[in-house]
């Protein structure tokens, strides 16, 4: 998927969460979508871009354990390469 498609998908989830802020199904699917977007960078060991995607996702979903955990993983991997 291209960056535009990922952005469009995450925007749709964000709109849904504005209307239904406590919908667990929407929150879970939004987290998975942000994670899949970030993983397009992780697969190429592009830690900086992956970190940015996770940080953006956490602005919308600050309680997402999936996004928090994988953000920390990416930060750790980035430090290992320095």
C-alpha cells in the first residue's frame, strides 16, 4: 500500500472515532492499521519513519499497547544501529 492509502485509511478511522470515541472495534482496527503502516518501514529497517508513524498513531490512540510496544521496539533497534 502507498503512503496515501495508509493516510486515507487512518483518517477514516480517526473520523469514526470522533463519532464513536469508545468503540473498541474501531480502536482495535485503527491500531492494527497504524501498525501495518509502520511495519512497511520496519521490514526495511527504516526505524525513523516507523517511529514517526507510531508516534502519529499514538496521538489518536494514546492508550494503544500495540503501538506503544512497537514504538519502543523501533527506538531500541534504532539505537542499536548507532
